[in-house]
C-alpha cells in the first residue's frame, strides 16, 4: 500500500467516525426552538451526549436561488452558555443604542 493510499484510508475512517458521532449527537435532543426570520430559519437545539455533556446547536437555514437549502451551524458547550449569552446581549444592546441615536 502506498503512503497516500494509507492516508486516504485513515482520513476516510476518521471522517466516517465523525459522521457516526454526529448522528448520535443528533438523536439526543432535549429541547428545540425554531425562529423564523425574514429570509432565514434558525433552529436552536439543546442536546446531550451519551456521556451526559450538554450542548446547544444553533443552525441557520436559508434557501438559495437554485432552491437548495444552505445550512450553517455552531455548537456551543454548556460551560460557555453564560459567556456566549452575555456577549450576544452586549452586541444586541450596542446595536439598539446605535439605532436609537441614529433615529433620534
């Protein structure tokens, strides 16, 4: 076996293991919320791993011109929830304050 064949095989096995792990993670939803935006839909799914770790996935789904859907996703682990919420709150508050001064 050539070295590159070995690397491809190793990569493929790692890739399929990752897919298997992601499928297991998808099954463990504890709570879900959907928010419809003007041109996008956001899905927020609170999930739990097999080992009991809690995480949140935030998925943005938008329809492309060809009719296909494009998805973007972030995964946020429980130990980062508060920091993330605080940062998000600051950004939204800053935007609102800027909008108020611009409108007035």
